C-alpha cells in the first residue's frame, strides 16, 4: 500500500475511532428494556478496527473488547452488561457477527 493510500485509510480509521467510542457509550447507557443502539454493531466495529489497525502496524492501547473497556475506564459491570446485551442481541441480529 502506498503512503497516500495508507494516510487516507488512517484518516478514516481515526474518525471511525470516535464513532465507535460514541456507539459503545450509547450502548452502555441505553435502556435495557427498549434498547436503541446495537451492541453487536459496536462489537463488530471495534473488532474490525482493532484487526485493521494491527494489520497496518498501528499500536493501540487495547487488544480486545475487555481491554477496550478497561482502557476507557468503564466499570467491570458496564462490560458485563454490554456483553449481556450483545449476546442477547445475537439471537435476533440480521447480519454478520464477528
């Protein structure tokens, strides 16, 4: 990959990083009875982001969902609730799940 292409891809990925953060925060703070945000989508995006950044040789301060939550100073209960929402959502989610 040439330098300009990587530069453009990094620009997109850095912007995506903020969107992932917002989505995770919204999932964590979403209604448990009537959720409006997708934990599966947030998880998919974060997993893909981590994998692509690793492929590009870019270091991140986290390597998976759990360490992402720790790095962003979420409570362990937030991570557990996120995972519970994600697992529940997989029963009716239409699409790819990574």
